[in-house]
């Protein structure tokens, strides 16, 4: 096997423009690709410097159901500060709580896709 990394993760969304605003304005992601591919809009965002991107898949691009993505872990240097920023703009946050592997919290994007924030425990 010669796999080196994941290329992209699909996040099913109902409205790509609304999702784009959330991921760029709230989470601070950057736009990597935004273009029409036939009848569909191919829209990808990512944390600055990240190798793996997130495809914000809108209606008509496959059989994805908005809000169905789960278990996506985003690593952050300061989960507490990020939780405070999310709460300040009205995002409901669960946690943060301590775990053997670090400090983590959960939240959902505007479509209900479940994401986690994690500050990794050193040496874990």
C-alpha cells in the first residue's frame, strides 16, 4: 500500500454559501477550490496549512444528506479559547472535557454535521 493521506472529507450541506460563511468566518478556514463542475459547484475549504480539505457538498452532488457527517476531529492549540469563540457567535458547544488523549469539545455546523475540537495531550 502506498497511501499517503486523505484528500478530502465530504460535509453534506443544504446551502453552500451559508456553509462557506460558517467555515471561513467562524472557523477560520480558507477556500481551496470554488468552481462549477458541470451543474454542480465544487467547493473545498481547509484550515490554513492543512493537507486534507473539506468538500462542502450541496444539493444535487451525490446522495449525501445534509447534517449526516459525524466524528470529524479538528486539532487546535487551545480548545478552551476556541469554544469561547464559538459560543460568542451562538454555536452550541458541548464541553470541553478532559480525556486520556487530550481536552475535547463537540459542536455542530449549521447543517448539523458533528465536529469535535481537540487539544492533544503531550506525548499521547
